[in-house]
C-alpha cells in the first residue's frame, strides 16, 4: 500500500486514524473509492475538518454582518472575501451608505457587500471576457461565475435558447444549492406550522377546526373535526372518543412528514 505525507500542520488533532507520514494515497483524492483526478496535499480528514471550521466561521461572520444592518450607527460589516485588498475601509467599519440598495416605504434595503467589493467583482467578470478576441469568442467564452475561460460547448443554454453567461458546471451547482435551500426552507416551515397548531389545539386559528387527510394518495376526502371549549380546555370528538385537541394533534403531527 502506497502512503503519503499529509502537509496539514494540525493533522494529529483533526481526527485522522493514520499518522501524518503514513496516510494511504487514496485519501488524498476527492473520492477515496475512485482515486483519480486531482491529488491534494492534505488528507481527507484534514480537508473536511478545515472546511467545516471555515464554513462555521463564515456563517458566524455573516450573521454578525446581518446584525450590523439593524444597528443605528453609521458603520456596517462587509463580508466580501477580497475586501481587505481592494478597499481603504476596515471590513468591520465600512460606511453604511456604501451598502444602500433602495428605499421602499420608508425602509432601507442593503446589499451584502459594500460598493468597493461590488465594483471589483463586476470588473473581474468583464476582464476575462474582454481579453478574448472576436475570433476566440466563436470557440471560447468566459464564465462570469467561476471566472474561467472555457470551450463554447461548456456554455449553458437558457430555456429561451440563448447562451447564458455561466458554464454548465456553475449553473448545475447553483441549481443544486437552490434545491437544498428550498428543501431546508420547507422543513423549517413544517416545524413552525407544527408549533402553531400544537399551541392552538387546531389547524386554523379562525374556524378552530382540525383537518385530517384521507387514506388516498391525494389525501381526500378530508376529515373535518369541530373543536369546542370545555373548562377552558379545547376538546374534540374523534371516532366516538373525547380527546383534548392538543393531545390528538400531537399524535397526528408525530407522523406528519
């Protein structure tokens, strides 16, 4: 078995089961089961642990930046990754006016990045495209997302038949990201609905009824249960049994997907 040396300085504390100089070569590839393609300098455990730590740090910084929008002071935090090298302002102390997006009904909406970062990103995207000659543009294009010059066959085609400014790989990556966000948003919505219904003791705040799906795939016909208040407790009758509405709802919500 071929072994390699991991270049990570924190290898011993990152949970690897191998010594720094005795890591099997396959763990230096993206997929250990199929060790082909690019070979990394760090092993699988070091890359995953560092990525998790980096993403958590970015998440906390983004939350802190969003919180700075609510403050009344004249400075905000910019989350642009190139901010330090392109702006004269400290990323923790950027004038609020550089983030303003629009005024709507007396409320102000803000960009995530400051004006300096947005201008730099826009120039970077156009720079690669302008480098290509007219002859080269027939065979190649510059992706505005990954900032790479690629073959025209890798350019994404929109639904209307026109060329996109992005490559197929970037568009697919964004599609999967949006799908993941929608799924998580749906899960969060279900959680909120469950909490509200459990608190109300019914499915609707106005009519105070409980709606149960039928046995068919479409969920029809619906079973509608009328609730009533007895001794300051909301009760319901279901299958000739009297239940406290909250308890009955919790039984159905436990199996709700």
